[in-house]
C-alpha cells in the first residue's frame, strides 16, 4: 500500500494524499451507528481531471475508492469497509454557473446546500431539497436525498438535469443536457442518482432551482392521536392544497424538542406545515387547510408569517435528532426510514408506534407524511448487545411491514450498509439487472465495495 500512496502523491501532489491518523479516523464513519473502518489513505482531488487520474490508477491496481462529501449520511455509505482510498471532494466546492433565465445552476460536488442557497438568494432563487443536514450536493445526489420539501418540489432525482461522472476506468461522461426535457436515449441521470458511489464519482452537477415564493407561511397543528394527524394529512392532499411541507412529529419527539430547545409545545402528535405562494392564494389555502384539520380533531393550530418565527419552528423540527442525542448521553442515535403507499401510512405509523411501545428501546416517530416517508429514531447503547439486537429487530420488522405493503426499505436515507440485505427482496429480478449494470461499469468492483450489491 505504501507504493500506491507514493504513486498517488506523484499523480497529484504531496499535500493531496494523506495517511494522517486523525484524518483517516474522520473518514472511517458517517453519522450512523455502523462500525467504523479506516481507509488506507485520504485523497483530495481539485478537478475532474485529477479524479480521472486517481480512478485510472485505482482501477489498474484494483484499489477500492469511496467518494466522500461531509460524512452526514445515515446508513454507513462512506464507511470504507475494505480500506482503500477515501476520495474527499471537499476541495471541489465552487458554484460554477447560475443560469437564472433557465432556472439552472452548475456546481461542483463539494458545494453544500446552505452555500448554494446563499449564492442563489442574490438572484431571487433557491434550491429546494432540504434533508436537514447541511450536506454536500454531490452526496445528496449520490443518496437521492429528499427531505421536508419533497411533497411540493420533488426529491433530488427530480432536480438533476445533468451530471459529469468519472467512471471506474477514469472515463469522464455527461448523463444529460441543459434541456428541460428529453426523449433521447436511456435516462442516465436516474441511473446514477442514488447509486451511492457504486457506479462512478460525480464531479459536476447541473441542478434545477426555483423562484423564492412571494409569501411563506408556516404552522403547527396538534392532535389527540397520531391516527387523526395522519388522516388530516390525507385530507389536505386529497383537497389538492399545494402545500410545501407537511411533517409529523409524535408526542415523544415533541417532549424532547421542548427539553432541548426550551419550547412549550403541547406534548401531542403534531403536524408542522408550510405553504408557499402569493398573498391572495395563500390566505385561501391556509383557511381551507384549517377547516380540514379541524374536521379531523385538530385541537390547536398556529401559523407564522414572520421569518424569524418560521425559522424557529423548522429549527425545532430539524434539531429533533440532536434533541434525542442530548437526552441520552453515552448512547448512539439509530435512525431508520421506510416509505409506504399513502393509503397505508396511517396503519404503518400506528403499527410502528405499537412495536416501539412494546419494546424496551427508547424510540420516536417523525415523517415526511405528505409523501408516505417516515422515520423511527432509537437511542441505543452500542455496548449493550441486547439493546442493539432489539433495535435491529425493530428495524427489520418496520422494513418488512413496509415491503409487505408495497413500500420500500428506504425513502431517502439510502441503502448503504444498513439496507443492503433487503435489495433482492424488494426488487426481485430487477436486482439482477442492477448487478449487471454494476458489473459493466465497474468490472473490478472498486467503486464503494460492499454497498447496495452484497451477494
């Protein structure tokens, strides 16, 4: 391995290749509970040409390569379980072009969501996908991230117009164009988005952006039961109200938020809502939504138009994970996510709530309920083998339930290490097609080995 390190230092520069123990440790894990594993080296390319050179060398010598953004993923995607090169793309962090008339932006993969929106604000634009963490856009495309705004604007795959991808053999390709739509060829954007670094390395992304709404209004509505809250969501969706965000936070999670952020929200199942639009239309939409939620037993609904108050509301939602972590010192947060058809959502959440209450593991449920995606948060002591076993059992039961109802094992966190064992069960014969594509693009199996494709 020492020879490989020295060779890569010659291909790049001395400063771009490191075996510093602290940096290796930083690249051994993500935010998940999965066991860390050190890479053999960390490499910092500055351009697609340099990524190509690294890939050609790694492919020739069959060295594993794991693309790395910020390490904010939740299923072990960037854990280098077979060692090799952790390819850190943080130096490729330029917003290359803003095409405001086309509602497009061209960025390097190391640009973060917050960084991009800061630049876009000057043009009256914003990037819609909000996974909570300030992740890199390359990482978000790799995991097909979504988040709170997907009910209105769609997920990461819906925003990608073109990708520059370096393949395992070092070849550089583009997967799309600047056109709004195309009927030409196989949809390669859809193939690469969500591939989690197993098919290639993203070195440039062309993304769809949106005009900042004239008015934004956020609110929260509390209910006696989870069932009533989810039923209210279905009512809002059926009414065709163009809601931008609609999130479920269960009572246990509200309790943690109150403790962590010094809030005084009612400790009941709560919907966090947000509407985007103009003054006239928004007033009508909000009034209609109030009528609907009252029909489903809503006990209290509060709305905010002031930006500071709105931000405080969503800060509470986004800080939920940190609230749980803070409440259980010494324990590790384990998060699982699944998606089910919308008509199954209420039963799925109620069934999950029942399983959590019957378990000895502390847990809570939150969800992007407007698109059928929900999360279960567990706090576990990794040194307590029985507790870890119980959390994994619950995770498996939640996934099995979702698959049995025609859902998916992950709605947005991705496959990584945690959900790889469900791939054949979920996709059937299509899984073999995926493996064929993987083999064709990465015959030496160097691209993020051990993720998605494990049998």
